[in-house]
């Protein structure tokens, strides 16, 4: 069981290993720039948020953002490239590999890349910040990252399956993914929103991703509403990814 999925995952990890240095350098640059610009640039104006030093307040979100962006990028571009350019997906269809194997393999690949790149950003931010976390909270934080990466891997798989023009994947990231990420309170508390729209913001999957991650890393607990949101979103996205890919392969 899952033998085909692990074969696909192993192939993707081999590709990553061949370009690991350039991948890590490129993925560190963006969250590190944001951390330096906001964490250090604004700390003279914003000393703390809800009693948490501002650099420490934004750190969990930036680490999570790196992981989920990497998961989405890997799943979407890998699926599109193998489907439209290399035609690898066509080869899978004449092997015992099932639709579930392909989708799960891509999810594993997205999660693994997100975990690797998120860990590197975590270590860099840890070296830069004078604050220290309680390492006993890491298992809960990793659970949050795992569920979040699964969700974004599934979303990336869906995009890579249904989108034929590569520029449209970039448009999805710019128009949908990035706004949802920045609306989720990475750089500011959710209490800044007007009370009339705050309940809607709290229902966003990205809010569960970043607020849940912040609570997990700082307190060791994911609030129940965010945990339920993460689990349900991951399950629904997985079902949609499998259904979409299956329909696409049947065409």
C-alpha cells in the first residue's frame, strides 16, 4: 500500500536533492527580507502585540508561510510540468500506480519540501532573534505545519491538474493565495479588523494556518476552532484533488 506514492515521492526528492542549494537560497530570501523589514524595521514603533515581542509575533507566521508556499509551488508546478511537458502522468497511466498514489505522492512531495524549507527559515530566524521558544511546543507546531502543508499541497495539485497555461498558476498565487495569506494576520493581530468582518476572517483556512501556528509555537496548544478548520480543510481539499485528477485522467 502506498508503494506507488512513495516511488513518486522519491523521484521528486531526487530532483530536489540535485538543486537543494539554489532552492534553499531562493526560498530563504523572501521571508528573511520580510522578517528584517517588519521584525527589525518596525520594532521601534511596535514593541509588542498582546504581550508578545513583535519579532517573535511574526516569526511563526513567516515560517509557516514558507512551508505552505513551498508545498503549493512544488505540487502545482510539478503536477503541471509532469502533465504538460514531460508527459510523466501519461506513463503512470499504463503502470499499476493508482490515482490515489499519484495524488498522495505529490502531497508527500509538497509536504517534504515545505518541511525542509520551513526548517531552514526557522533556523535562520532563530539565529537572528534574541527571543527563545519553548521547544516542548514544537510537536504541536509541526502538527499545524503538517496539516497546513497538506492543504496547500492539495490546492497545488488541483491547480496543476486543471490549469493548462503556466502563467495562470502564477495568477492564482497572486490573486488568491497571497491576499489570503496577508489577510490572515501574519503581521498584525486579528483584533485590528472591524468586528463586523472579524468572524469571516476567522473562518478563512489561512487564518487557521497562521493563527493556529502562532498559538502552537508560543503556547503549545492549537485552539479547537483552528484545529477543526485545519483538519476539515485538509480533508476536503484532498477529496477534491483526487476527484479532479481522476476526472482529468479519464478525459
